[in-house]
C-alpha cells in the first residue's frame, strides 16, 4: 500500500501544472493489475463480439447504451468502453488511494470533488493513429482563455506495460494552456509537418497511475503488437464540471464505500 509520503507531492503538482500530466510509478501492486487484467480482457472480448452486429452476442446486467462510448475518435480496432463499477475493477485502494486523493486535495484546495466516469481505452492490434486532440470538450469551454485550474482529470492506469510497439499514449507536454481557437482544427497538419521536439510517448510500467489534464494535446498510436493494450480511466471532476451520466452500481457495492467514497460517488444510480 502506498502512502502520500512516498511521493514529493509539491514536485508532482509542479509537474502536472507545467507538463499537463504527471506519473506516479509503482502506485498499484502489479499483482492487482494482473488480477484486474484477467477479469477485464474477457469483458472486453464480450463487448467486441457484441459490437459486431453479426455475432448475436447479448450483454447481461448493464444497459447496452452505456457500454460503447460514441465513436467520436474511434478508428479501427480501438475500443473505448465503460468499466462496470464492480469487483475487481472498482478497488478503493485505487480510487481512494491516499497519495492520489492527497494530490487532488492539494491541487483543487478542497475535498469537494466527484468521481464522474469509469471507462477504458483499448487499442487492439491493427489500431491506427488517432487525430491529435484534447478530451472532455474542454477546449471549447472558454476560447482564448487558459484556465488556471483544470476542473476535470483522467486518472489512468495501464493493464500491461506500454511501449512503442503496443501503442503507447503520445502527448505534447505543456499545451494545456494553449487556447487559440484558430489552431484547434489544424493540429494534425501542424504537428506532423513542423518541428515539435517535446512530443513524448508515455511508455509506462504496470503499476503506474498517471493523471492527464484533458486539455493537453495527445493521441493514441498504432498497436503493432500481438496483444491489446487496455488502460482504465477513472475521471475526477469539480462539481460544476460534473455533467456526466451517473455511474451505475449495485446497492451491495455502494454499501462497501467509506464515507469519503460515498461523497465522491454522489453521481451514481443503484441498479439492483
Ligand atoms: O489510450 C489511448 O491510446 C488514447 C485514447 C484517447 O486519447 C481517447 O480516446 O481520447
Ligand atoms: Fe483522448
């Protein structure tokens, strides 16, 4: 189990503010990641089969419309799907991790924030580049204004080691404050033509948890390996930015929460 003291949180805060993302290596035990992956891959396969209309596969227990997020940036063989709020995926040692919450408390200066979504990004072999983009529609919020405080973060953890071959995440650090609407539609053309030496592939070890400022420019990359590269994403938001579908869970799952967990999961729907 990690403690807040394992990391220099002031330094991590500066990394997030300056780079637009921050890594916490060795935050989750590798055995836990392996257990989650073993449960997640069959779930993903079911959704994959279901997304092929010819398969006839039906999903049980979750409303279909929640499972596959709209194909905003979807390209071939890249799956963005909701993660069920159930074991082993919804683990308080992850979503209530003391180092993570101490970090978010410090960044936002309050404990009043919410978990607003649990989803996953899984490029399969054969997936291709995404367009360079920002997430969560956030760049359209206030054109020309670089918000000093980001109201929403994706807290991410890969279920395999990520590398160039299996499609590690690519990011252009320090672009979170760039807010020129004239550039917004031209990033692919610009970044693939000009010289941007700070672009970086996040080749991550299993057990790393990292926080992505959704404004920072990034893209998914081709998976040329022989295995999928799943990553789970828990979204944390300030209440004013929390316009998301509720997270569905059973009463039994909800009853396991700590007081802090109940507060953070205010946007929930009990489904039995
Ligand atoms: O995990 C990846 O490869 C990138 C996914 C992504 O940025 C997105 O779907 O918005
Ligand atoms: Fe993205």
